[in-house]
């Protein structure tokens, strides 16, 4: 094949040279040059295939999930979705790629992490970075003024992955958002309640929900003397305080972003403070701060939010933290972030969100805005913690939901097994049997134990003649004779009384 292809390339090359020396029609020359290039590319592909072995791996920052991991993940997602539904949310779906111009200019300094796609079919596209901007585009495009929605889908970031900490380039986000014109802080407080419920239900250990307000941050920057055109870039620097010490953040402000050192020190005095409603009272006494209208607006909003958090019984886990900034440009009001305080996985933030009242207006031709507030659960980071907990407990995660195994104690009873299992399937009982005609009984029962299947039906010639089966509790190994007529009824009674877990 290689030599034939090389002969074709030589002949095609001769043809191109002859056409050029004869000063043939340029379009004809181009046509033959294109053929030559295709042949050379084909030869290159063949050489590459033969000379190097394909290295089987997932792309950087991505992973496969085995059945145990998927069982754990789906169980977590089911719990989260049930909480979203409890709060009255409906769901939507949007494409994994958007027009690039839809995404650019919405994420501040994080815009450099957007995955661009090559021009395909005349459109410049990019993979979605989060679910919030596509949601805002969806609202503007469909002229929707109010909706409470959740969405669970994959997003893409050209980040430096840290796989052990649940940070990937392709990962799921679980979002809940309330869009519409409502009274201050009522929907915002409910988002905090949902984060609280989700983290409690998933049993991740102790956690803290930090809250702050963008207007208050802007007021602090103004009171400290930060020029207004530097507000967003300084906000991005403050956002790094959860990962970097103040000295490093200050260095970035002064050396990279050109801020006066005295101004940076003033900011440091504010962003080191946190507390509860007591912090609201302290800030009200700050004369420099109270001269800034945006600071007053932010403090009043935080006072109301913290009052509602007390009513929703989440205040024990909420901290008013002036260092919380959240670097994304689209936030306009309250911002929040949940961190695990007792885990040793070191995953950082496991949920975050805030209010973004102007984002929909960026897409609307008449700049009609739809106020929005939302939150996102970091399912990959949550999953890292759950996986670690299961491993530490030495438990095995069930990867199927089979309730009953139909086993035979003698040879060639596969047709009887098939009759019984059909009855079970038709009654919506999750059941399995062996695909061998004459499996050994011990092998069948061992399979039940390995897979965590709670019940087994055992039949032999004697049972068939008597019109009965033996119903075996796999864990205790106790057996009970049950008539074939009452089998489904007896199974359903047993299964109703069982608590089937995903671990065994």
C-alpha cells in the first residue's frame, strides 16, 4: 500500500510540474495540487498509524466513571433533584456549545478559560463555561419574565485540572435559579436554604455558607479610594483569598494591578472581617463606609437576608464574610459560597451563586432586564467527598438495583426459571437469573452475596411438582417455602418491608 501510494504521489508531482512549466490554467494547477496534498496527507496518516501505537487515555482533565462511581453519582443527583423539585422548580436543557459572542465578556478574567471551537459551518462557537449565561440567553430569546428552573448538565473549562480535588475540564453543574421581579431577599434566602438542605441530605459533614454583597464590596472599594474602573479587577483579586494568603493578594493588587499600597492595606482591614448580624451593626458605625450609597444599600440588603436566614433556620451554617468576592463579572447583589469545614479531601467550595440582575438584559435587543438569583452545586467536588467516605468505610457500592435472583438447584431447569422471572418482570420486580442452562447452585448464591441482591428464589424438581418455591434471604440464609400462586404477593410484601441501600 505504502509503495503504491508513493508511486501515485510521484506521478501526481510530475503532472503538477509539467502543468506549471506549460503555464497551464491556474484553476487546473490548483485542482491537481489539491490532489497531491491529499495523497501526501494520506501517506502521513499511514506512516503515523504504523510507526506509533495509540496511547489509550482520556483527555487531560476528564475521566471515565465505572459502575460503582456512577451508582454513587446518580444516587447523589437523585437527592439533589428531589430537593429542587420540593422547592417547585421545573427543568430545561440548552446546547453544550453556544455562539462565542454569547459567552465572551461575561466571566471577567475567567474568560480565558473558555474552550473555543474551530469555525464549523460558518459559526464561531465555544463550549459553555457554565449554565448561567446560557440560561440568561434562553430567557432573553424566549421573552420569559419569570421561571424557577433547575438544570444538571456538563460544562467545560480550559483550567489546570486537579483531579483529586474534583476539579476537571469537563464536569457537571447542578443549577437552581429563580428569575422574576420579586420583593428583596425572599428568593435569595431560599437559594441559601436549598444549599443548606442539599449539603445536609448528602451527609458531607460540617459546612459553612459564606455570604456577602457586591454593592457592599463596591462601597468598600470606593471608601478605600479604589478608582471605579478598577473595581472589577480588584474584586477578582479579593476572590483569591480563599486559596491565597492576604500578602499574595495584596502583592497582585499593588504590583500587577497598579493599586496604591495604602489603599490595598485599607481593603485588607475590611476583607479580614466576618461574623453574623453583629457585623451589620459594626459596619453601620463606620462613617467612611456609610458615606457610600452602594455600601448602605449592601448593608441594608445583608441585614434583611440574615433575618430571613434565621426564619429559614439556616443561620447556624451562615457566615457574613467580607472576603467573599466571587470573581465572575455578572453578579450584581448578594453572593454566596459553601465550603466543607470538616472534610479531609480538601475540595474547597462545593456550592456557590448569587444575584445577577443585568445578565438577561445584555442579550435582549431592547435591554429589558429580568432579575435573577441562583446557585450551583459543585457535583464533582461533592462526588470526590462521597467517594472518599465510601472508601474509608470499606463498603462496596451496589451498581444494580436487582431485588430477586431466580436460581435452580438442578440441571436443565432454565425454562422454569424463565417462566418465574417473566412473572416477576411483569409485576415490576427487578430480577435476574443466570444465562447458563445448568449453573451450580453455590455459584448462583455467591453471585447474590457479591452483588448485594437481598432475595433468591430456589427451585428444583421437587418444588416444581409441589407447586412451590424456596424463598431465601441471602444475608441470613434462612429459607421459606412459598406457593407459586402467592409468590409475587409474598415478594412484594417482603420488599416493601426492606430498606434497600446502595451499599453492602
